[in-house]
C-alpha cells in the first residue's frame, strides 16, 4: 500500500477510537472485522479499552445519558440550569433564557472599567409602538424600521416638493438691477463662519448618508469591496469633520443669534405665511420668521444635540458612552436629528441658490442692493436708512465691490 494512504487510514482508525469509548455499555459492539478496519490486519486492533485520566474540574457528559422524554416531565420548562443538566446534560437552555432576558452574571472585571461585562444581552425595554424586547433589539428596530425608512422618505418628499415648487413657481423675488447703493448683509467674518460651517455640514451629511443608506444604493452598484472600503473611509472623514462642524456651528450660532430673536414682525410674517398668501413679501427685519425658524429648529437646537450625541458616539465625553444604553440613545438622537437637519438645510440651500433671486450674492460677496433689501427685508432696510444699523459693518469702504455704499440716509 502507498505509505500516505496507509497513514491516512491509521489516522482515521485512531480518530474513531474515542467515539467508540463513548458508546454506552448496551450499544452494539463493533465486530472484530469492523475493529480491524476496512483494510483488515493493516490497521492496529484495540485489545485494551481506552481509558483517560479523570480531570478534576471537567466532568464529561455523555449525550447517551440524556432522557429523550425528559421534556414531558412536569416542571420541565421551569427547571434551573442545574436541574436541566441532571436530566439533559449539555442542554443549557435555562441559562440562555435568563441571559436573553437581561440577567447579569458574575464577572471578576472591575465595574469601573467594564460596567457591563457581566451582562451579555441587555434588559427588556418597552418602546412605544413596538413589542417589548431587549434593548439591543429594540434599538436595531428603531434604526431599521423607523429612522432609516422615515428619514429617507422625508428627504425624498423635501426634494420632490422643492422640485415641484421650482417648476411651478420658479425663483422667488424680482430681478434687481445692480445699483451703486448697496448694504453690507454679511461681513467677511460672518461669511467665513457660514461657509466653514456649510462645508463641514455638507461633508458630514454626504458621509453620514453613505454610512446610513449606502448599503441600499451603493452596495448593489459598487460591490461589496469598494462599497465597504468607501463606507469605512467615510466613517473616518465623518469623525474628523465633526469637530470642525462643532466649532463653526458655535461661531455661527453666536454670530447670528442676536438677529434671530423673535419679534412682533415675525408674528405678522407667519400669519401671512411669509407672503405666500399674496404677491408681496411681508416686511421683516434682518432675518424673517422663516429664517429664524430654521435658525432655531433646523440648526441651533438639533445642531447642539447632533454634535453632543456625536461626541458621545466618539467616546469623547468623559463618563458617558460606557454603557450600551448611552450609545443607543446617542445614536437614535444623532441619526434622527441629523436627517431632520439635512431635510431643512436642503430647503435652505434651495432658497439660498436657485430658489430666491439675489440671495446667493449676499452670502457670496456680502452685499445686496437696496432694492433687494427693500423687497425682502424692508424693516432692516428702513433701520439702515434711519441710521440705526450701519450700512457697512466691516473694513474700509474702498474694499467694497462695484461701488461704495451710500452712507445711511437720515
Ligand atoms: C451650500 C450650502 C449653503 C448655501 C448655498 C447657503 C446659502 C445661504 C445664504 C444665501 C444665506 C443668506 C440668507 C439671507 O441673506 O437672508 C445664508 C444664511 C445662513 N445660513 Fe446658509 N447656506 C448653505 C449652508 C448652510 C448650512 C449647512 C448652515 C448651517 C448648518 C447654514 C446656516 C446659515 C445661517 C445660520 C444663516 C444666517 C441666516 C439666519 O441666521 O437665519 N447655511 N445661507
């Protein structure tokens, strides 16, 4: 016989030995021929029963000791793991049932370093609109059945509604011929803060959307390897862009908060739906009620929560984020409010570009014509003319584009 084949046969015969030793006494004994193996005398024949030294801590369990009908006994379902082990060795269902219900076991790891080490599966939680289940599964369902589908639907509705609005109504506002009389709407500092914030937001939004939805729209096109690497790389981009967004957001909030405090004119603006009910724009101060609404409910409040929860997810806030419950809550807030922000900022970008004539110019070079100011922010223009607000708040007049603004009329 070929030497390799004979050694394989020898190994196969030896591998069968422990299995034979495990057989119960009443099991049919192998015949001598079977013991000798398929090659007869070529394989070694066992003459002595194989015994192993008893290992103190390990008690072997024999599957043939299991009582197959043990499950019919009363109280079977309520057995502890120890009781179950006596009738069905190796069946650890009672223990796993406890684990699945959030039981915390013993661990020698210090709670300060590993607060949840003794707990494999979290306790049950009762979220609204969902059946009671353990916290990990509940979080998974909130993400996959609520945040992602409803978030995607919200974005789709916003994009479609804006497209429809643009097609039916076109850009808002009149054309204003360039005039030498201009008002400085945003200083270079305000524009720098705005664009740094806008840049960070767009990068975060794009990378966040790939992380959340890439599986559905990129994976089928790019394939597993490229889509996987892209999501992996964008996760790092997302993590590093977060701090730039946090800093620029803080500057944007502090810079614009003063002019976003609600006043009586905003109430009037809201009751007329910002001019939607008629042809003319409703007079407003520097920012109208729509812009103020976006400032508070689309940028400041959700922005602070999104940044805070992002820092928790990055484990950058000491003492928070060690527990899975912290991470789950942080993720749910982060994802849902970030999608909310993206939906509103899409509307803001629309109005700041194609949706309103002359708006982009204000944020591009900082100035608007007096006609534009009168049409869109009449009360602000009045304040400038009355000298209550300087027509130019920054730099030298010679730095102005086109022509120097006329000093405020008194
Ligand atoms: C490409 C993206 C963006 C464009 C084209 C854009 C455009 C504009 C324009 C034209 C204005 C001036 C509006 C006016 O004169 O009344 C403005 C104001 C403003 N934008 Fe943006 N923007 C963009 C992204 C963002 C982002 C991502 C944020 C914040 C997350 C943001 C926050 C603001 C704020 C706070 C104001 C001042 C208005 C107020 O405080 O109510 N913008 N933007």
